[in-house]
């Protein structure tokens, strides 16, 4: 029994302080890591950073700091940590090579959340798709297309090309082309179109609508009709204005021609 006690005392004398030091390093380090991670989160909240990015960054900081704490605790115990560091480095390199696409999507997601080219609820065109933004995730952006199809776009594709944000400015211009016959009175046609625009309260007065002759086409004289409206009213204004202009032109006796060709017959032959 005395021999066992001697062995225990010898062990505690040799390793007791190391074990105690490792335990203190672990618990104090965990507390400090949590405190620093929370501080990072609070700082990001003050800058109005996206909640998804805050949560991910806080977790990443906490994991990185805890890795150093554990390595430090193992070093106090006398365990060689060089091999652990080498293994972690090799594993990180392998994971990075295997997840190149995901890492590029992650980097793009971080940049999007920092610079905010669009927000949830905006109608955008990016990555070859159009739709209303439903979610901005770390790796993907989720859209709802105009026909209510869920579209998931990798963030690297979103930031890899042009991003058209139709909602950010609050107003949009509705571009239409209206053709009238060469025989019709152009001044009267312009007045009819302008009266249709003036009656629609959704069409903005500033900037003022544009109604002007843009082209002497093969079968018609074409007007460009460009009223402005709120972004939310775009489609309704487009459809209703097109319908109302057609009805108003018909009521005024102004025709909207269709393509036609004159055929001359000379001596029984088509010329």
C-alpha cells in the first residue's frame, strides 16, 4: 500500500501542476473565446450586418479560438503538438481543395452581405434568373420567379455577372411602342395617348411621361410611350396602359396597322 501511495505522490508531484495548468488554460481559454466571439457578434450587429453572417462568423471565431486553447492545454501537459498542427494544416488544405466551389460561394455570400447589392423582397435579375429575393444564404441566394418557381442560385454566379436590381430605386420606366397608320393624324394620336396616361393615377407626373415619334417603320409610324410608376405597380401599369391605349385609339378612329405589302400586277405578272 505504501508503494502505491508513493507512486501516486510521485505522479502527482511530476504531473499534478501540469494537469492543473492544462485544466485552467482550457476553462479560462474557453471563457475568453466565448467573450471574444460575443464581442465580434455585438460589433457586427452595430454595423447592421446580416444576421446569417453574424451567426456564422461568431461560430467560426469561437471554433478557431478553441482550437488554439486546446493545443495550448495539450502543450502544457507535455504532449507534442507539432504533429497536431501539421495534421490540422494538411486537413485544412485537403478540405480547401475539395471545396473550392463551396468556398467561392461562401466568399461571394460574405461580400454580398457586406456590400448589400440587394435585400430580401427586391426583384432582381442575376445568375441567369429573374425573381423576388426570398433568402440570402451563405452559399446560395433563393429567388421566387414571377410564376412562383423557387430558384436557388450559387452566390458565385450571382456576383460573377451583372446584377440588375429593379426595386432599389423605387420607380421604374414602362417602355412601350405604339404604331399608327401613315394616314392617321399624328398630333391627334399623340394627344389620345397622352390623355390615357394622364387619367392613370399610378403614372407619376415627375418624371413626366414621354410620348414621341421614334420610327417611320415599313407599315406604321411608331411612338415610344414611356411613363414612370412605382416599382410595385410596373406590371399592372404595363398591361392596363397597353389595353387602354388600344381602346382609346379605336374610339378616336385611329388605326394600329399590321405589316402589309403592296403587290403590283403588270401584264398578268406579279411585279
